[in-house]
């Protein structure tokens, strides 16, 4: 019996669906926009969050409205199979969605909203439904260091949260001096090489020398998403037990297709699209001794609480990129929550805020 099989059998009644925009000014004239999917039924409401990155796709989603055919009584599994038959990006525009990964992101918004609603209708928490007690979540703050890169953002956060750890986005602008400063600062738990992004502002070409320098300077950090070539494989030959994966993994099949058995996986539920695929991946990791940590996608609403809830059940002691939303604000609050983060495991629903 799989991890999520019991969840998939939960009864579900859906009467209506609505969409709500969330946005946050992130500084530099940039804005993050997401869409909350709200499912209602039987006097309860469940929420999910579409983390699609392209603002135009988000605006079109809300303009089109939710797809027809969601209402009815079934189980979570039945609702998911109904979603298989619906087009969540309707129309014939060849650039909608702009990124193929957005299909999984939007699907997860509906699947997570349905799980939230089914749990609330049953009066149960995710912890209760899975039979796993939550524990406080160790989290790290995720950020880039700018161009030219500097340690100033890390030092500013450390001045306010002394024990805070970090997940950092590597760039080819990192210098030996910067790496030495990172090593002295300590607490760098994950370095994301961004090797599997194409056509985005965070693209990074593979750099064997850069990978080697990071692996040597930060011997305790997970080395996430290198682009695996003959040159980078040789550069990381002595650090393969620290190579972790994120962006290319959307299913168990993707895990099995990696160039070598993975030591670790960054579990971002929105990448998997469906509850079934997420559960299968968690099961495969448990069966094969693959370490897991959770990651977010700059959620602004219920999605952030949901990924924290999963981390509390499956990898509470790992360096999960699930810092509370206060860390995302361009003007951070006077007091920031410290790690570990307590997660309510008793209230009905999925990821109660």
C-alpha cells in the first residue's frame, strides 16, 4: 500500500470553484503573482495555489475562470481522474502555457485544494490521515547573492536570526574570495547550480571548474541540479554522495532516469502535479534510502503552509527551503520566525495557516 493510497480514497464533494489573485512586490520593480484555487463543498472550503511563474499565464487563468466539470461527489482519486480529462490551459495559443512545467504547477493547485477540502469535510488533519506525527521543521532561507555577488544579504539575515541556514543560487560570478567568505560564515546547506533551467532569468550554463570550487569550499552542502556532462561528472566525482536533484524530477520515472542513484531529492510537491505521483516519489525515496528535503516556489498563500506541512511529516530535520512568508517580503518584519518552525498537526485540512 502506497503512502498516499489512504488519502486517495477520501470522499470528496465539490460544489463550486473560484480563483483569487495574490501578489507581492519583490523589489526592483518586480512582482510575484500566484493564483489561489478555492474549492467549496458541503459547507467547507479547501485551497491550493498555482505557482506558475509567468504573469501572463496567471492573468489568463483568472480571466478564463475555473474549468467546467469539477462539481460532483467522488473520492480524491476520482476527482484526480476527472482532472485528467479537463484542459487546465484552454485555447489554441502555442505559447500557453509558456513553460511546459506549468502544467504540473496548475494541476497541483487543484489537487492540493481537493486534498484540503476532503480532509476538512472528514474533520481530519493530514497528520491524522497518514498516521504520521509532525515535528518542528528545520528551514533555510533561499536567496541569490546578486551581481556582483556579495555576502551582505546573508550577514543582514544572520544579524537578525543568528542560527539561520541558507540555500543559495550559484552563479558563474562567484569568486574564490566569495567562496572563502561563505565557508567562514557557515550554514550553507544547499547550493543550487540551476543547471536544468532554460529560457529563464536564472539559467546557468554548466561549469566544471565552478562546480569543483563549490564542492571543495563547502564540503557539507548538498550540490543541487548540476547539469551532468562528462566534464561536470569528472569535476564532481568525489562529491557524488552530495549531489541532489530538483528541477528535472516530476515522477518516479525521472528519478530512475538519473545518471546514477540519487543520494537526495528536493521534494517540491508542485513539480509532481498529482498526489499519486508525489506519493510514489516519497515511497521510492523511502525504499531506496534517498534523503529528502522540501522546497518551495515562492508561494504567497496556502501553498507555503502545505509544503511546510509535508516537511513536518517527511523530513523535519532536513534543510528545507520552506521559510515562512515573512522572509519573502522586500521589507522584512521587525521580528522574523526562527528555525525550527512549529506546524499545527491537529487542525483539519492540509497545511492550515
